[in-house]
């Protein structure tokens, strides 16, 4: 028997802001009880009381071990959103090997371990949804971003291989590849002029909104998705699959 939607629970890594927060909000709107992770040792004071919180720092082995124990023994979520990630841009020839290790640990090895902790419960209940947040840089290359691109290409491979392994056990596994999304981090790193330049290359003419990612992630994690698995789905306003700057039509 599959699990009634009203009793489902989700774990959203990096769910305190940006895309993760938008996904958690969309899931909660669908009646799913959410727990988020963050690196802070203390629960954020402004976090809604209805949301669970687990401290998780992928770069701290003890923190990851504690989180895995909580997931295995207490949470046992029906839905896992692997959203937390880092990016350290640098030219390849000058790249610090420690940065490569950190990026791979946070973007791939950590989520791999977390997924292992969640899967037995999903398989036992014959229902589960895993959504990995990848990137447009899991599909196309980006200069001075070798470690990040490599990690996100690996997330795509992880997604499709796991999907093939567990689909007949009731677990669907997909990835979402966001383009330029107007998160707090993007707005900190990009000036208004730079965002205007980027938007000129996006066919829709603007960056995406976190809520647009959240809505689709929640759909992928719902009963409405009954036949999509093993996919890495672009949400980028058409950017990746087009080759010419967008020219408005009068």
C-alpha cells in the first residue's frame, strides 16, 4: 500500500533560504510536513514552528553522522530534496585541490549518504520521491567553474542510475536543473546591470523566481507525478537550449 498524502513527510536540505525555502513552502502548501537542514547548530529563531530543523554541515563528518542517525531513527522521510550545495569558482590551472574536495563533498558525497539513509523507509512503504537540485551547469560547461560543473554532472549520473535501480520499488528519482534564479545569493553576487545583461540572453527575458522551482519540485514529489523518473529537467527560461541573445519583438 502506498502512503496517504496527508501523512507524508519531507526533508529539504538547505531549506532556510532561496530555492530550498521555496520548495519547503510549496510542499507544506500541499499538506506535507517538512523538516529542513541548515549549518547552524541552533534552530533559527525566525523559523516557522511547524517546520522541523536538523543541523547538517556536509564538511563536518560528525555533523553528517548525527544527521544520518536522526534521519534513520526518527524522521524517515517519504520525500527527500537534495538542495544544499556550494560553488567555488576559480581558474582551473590555479584551482585549489581542497576546494575541489569540498565542492564534491557538499554537492555529491553528502547527498549520496543522505539518500542512502532515506531509501530503506521509502522502499518499505513502496512510495518515495527524491528530487536532486542540479544546475544548468550539469548540462553545459561554464568557464572557471570546473569543480562545480563536474559535481553537478555527477549528480545527473547519480540521479539516473538510482532511478533505474529503485523505480520498481515505488521510488521516483529526478533532478531539476535551475538556470539563473533570483535568490538572495544571486542578488548579492550580481549587480542590477549584470542581471540585465544575463536577462538579455534568456528567451523569457528575466531570471527565474525561487517559487517557480518550488512549485515544480513539489509536483515531482507528489502523486501527480506517477511516470517521470531518471530525468534532469531544465528550468531556465529557455537559456540552455538556445544559442542567440533574446531580442524583444515590438
